[in-house]
C-alpha cells in the first residue's frame, strides 16, 4: 500500500485542503499519515481538528511515496523552515510526488524545488512565486513532472485527483 504524508500547520491549516484530499486518498486505497511542527492536535481555520501522529523531525522520507503540504494561513510557518525544505527536496530528488496547495507552494518555491518549473498558488502569493523563479500558470491545478501545485480550497478535489493519478501511474510495472 502506498503511503502519503500530509503536512499541516499546528493551527490555521485550511480544512478543505486537508480533509477532502485525505478522504480521496483513503478511498483510493492509500495510507495517509499526518505530520506537523509538533505531534498532537492541530486546529483548522474553519474549526476542524486533526491529529499529527509525528513531528517534522521524526519524518523519514524513505517511508512515503508522496508528500502533500496543506495550505491555509498557518502553512506560512513552513515558508522558511529548513526541515520542511529538506523534506520537500528529499521527496523531489527521489522522484516522488511532491505537492502543495493554496499558499503552501511557497514552501516548494523557497526550498528551490519549483525553480524553473510550472506552478500555481493562491493569488496572494503570485508575485512571490514569480520572483522565486517559477513559471506561474494561473491554473487551478498544475502538474510539472512529479510536482503538483494547486491554488486553493476550491481546487482540493482536483488536486487530490492529480496526486492519485501520478501515484497510480508510478505503480504500473512495465
């Protein structure tokens, strides 16, 4: 069974960007593990709660097939977080699905993973994304190789769908 690591902020993660993809992943047969800056209860912007079973410091990227950085205002705590950047770079360098939604694609931008690649982001971060060397496309969901970015809550379902497509395609044996 493929395993997806979802990274959320301790508070103010965007509920739809966590709960909708998580449900789609699980219905598609994937195992979902939630992590945050610290273990324990995390609070969504709209009042939802999630349990982070591990902290960023406990993550071994070899144990997972994909990473999803969930957006919402709280995700800005990871914009300049070295551990979050190291996680993004490790997934990307290993050819694994590396994804982020809403403002969280800025984690990928700031880690260097999205430099020279196509991406999308929540409107408040468009200039920062462009200034980070990303080819901003303005699409709701953008895929460039194994990188998937999306621009906000309304794109959560389509975002999850693209991640599922990539994971299923990578399991096809030739």
